């Protein structure tokens, strides 16, 4: 289960590995945390980690996981591309091919890559997450392999303009001034120019549109060009939704992550307002309001862990009641609903 480092205690055990500012392994899965390890995580600007909780990991229903090695490599390739470390646009295309192969093979994205990395790597890890989510959405919409590859390349490059923005503005904990927000709004054009300069002729024009247009909105309220509805290429519309979902469900330096079910509901309500309705429906079929492993409070006052999904009724998954171990299928137990997702403070009190 995910906990901010401020809630960690010596003796807790890592469920997932943690990576540092250059993509290097900081602590591996299974490490028992000590005061020294917790302090090292803080010094390396790690915001959140996955620790073993009250439900054994092997009791949760999980399909084969998308390779973490492939994802970390993709992030490192992006980082090297920006730093001009002998990584070309062709290398980025190969990286997206590797991610696409993993997804086409039926492997699942179990967690956000961003959650496993130092906050210093946010832009690169977020870009890989958005690429994978965009590919899943494109598959739901019936895109062929060629379209998926073009979509994935645009999505993985979509936010690189942020590497050219002052980090103090990007990570400002308070409200941005109008001048600061106008600087933030330059990142799509900066990213487009960066890719053009680094070999943009080698990628599909629609891929480059994603970089420029991923902050455009269906109602014309986006930027940089205030495009509306049909003026927005479908690739850009897909990336826009994936970008918002991943950003909002991820802990940032200046705010905590929003619960997945709140973001799910927000997107569900935004069809043909902020985002294309068909894209929203396809995207939401790829994610869940209560991901497996989420600890929740039920309407019968019991605490439970989500252990598997009901695809036809995403708000009514199967849960394991704690500590009894009773399995409730909320698709059948109609008198019971999920009342709330437990906060980190509440989760911490459940851990021995």
C-alpha cells in the first residue's frame, strides 16, 4: 500500500522498489526500513513508497505485470534524450515499440511509475505513464499498430517542454501568479520545438501535434491555441485525458494525490465539456475507481481491501474484510457500498 514518507516507521517492509534522481535503484523490494533508510529516502526527494500492508500481496488478484525494467529504461531514455546523451528520436521510437509490445501481450500496469521514483524524475516517469495509458485507450478505440505507435511516441514526448521551465515555478507549493502560469503555458510549444530540433522529421506529424496540443480542451478553454472539439486531433485528445488522470492521481511536491475514484468521477462528468466523450468512455474502461490494493471503509463500518474488479460495475469490486478475511462481492452484496478510501493516517494505524 502507498504511504508518504512522512508516515513511514522503522520495521515497515517495501512492497515495491524505489528509484533515485537518475533512475538508479535506491532500495529494492523486500527491504525492511530503518531510520537511516527513511532519512535517505527523504534526502533523495522521494515523496511516497509502497509498503507491505495488512493484506498479503499474493492474496490480491493480479495478472502478469508490465515489465518494470522496460518502463525504467523508457524513463532513462527520455532523460538522456533531453540531456543530448547520444539518444535520438529513433531510440525513442524503439522505446515506445518495447512498451507497446508489453501492452499488446496482455500485461497489466499495476502501479504508476511516478510512485516508484524520486520527485526529481517526475516529468520523465509521468511521460512514460501517460504513454502507457494512451496506448491502452488507443487499443480500446480500435487503433491499428501504426496508429498506436504514432500515438505512443507523441504521448511519451508530450511534456518534455517542462524540462525547459524553471523547477521553482513547476514545483511551487503555493498558487501561481498570472506571470508564472503564462510561463507554464509555454511548455507545449517549447517541447514541440525541442523535438523538432532533435530530429522531429523522423516522427509522424500527428505525434508532434500531441506535444503541442495536449492541453487543448473540448470547450476551447485550453492552451496554447484554444482549439475546440473537432479542431483537436484524436491523438491529442487521448493524451490530454491520460495526462490529467496520471497527474491528479500522483503525489506532487505541492499537493497530495487525489483518490482514483474522485478523478474517475470528475472525468466521467467532463465528457463533451473539457474532453471528448468517446475518448473519456474508452479511457475509463482502462482504469478503475478503486484499484486493487485500495483500503476502504464500507457502509457497514468494516474496513476492507479491494482484491479484484467487476468490470461491468467498476464502483462495486470484490473486497476482503479486515481482519476476518471474509470476501464480499459488492456486485452481489447490494446493501453494502464503499463509503470512503482510507487516508494515509488511517492506513498507518492498521499496520502492525
